[in-house]
C-alpha cells in the first residue's frame, strides 16, 4: 500500500507498507518484521536508482539522493 504526502504540488514523502490477500481475497496489513526478506530484496534492487529504503514503524520510506 502506497502512502504519499504532497505539499505545494510536490511529493515530500513516499512510503509503502506491505499487505497480502488471504483465501477470501481480503487485504491484510503485514508487519515489516514479517516481510524482512522482501525489504532486503527491495533495498538491494533500489540502489541502482539512487534510492534508499528506511523502515519507520510499519512503513518503508523511500528516499532519493538529490
């Protein structure tokens, strides 16, 4: 799930949290601790785009180097 904060028509913060779907196709929020392997993989993949991922609570914040 994407979380975006916008101020003065500019994105000032972009983050995401993990969700999964159960057998009844219900969306279930997931704790970051339960998705650590996915966070690690995304961190590795994001470096080539000049971004870093920082865990804050149950969100992963995307930071791009200027």
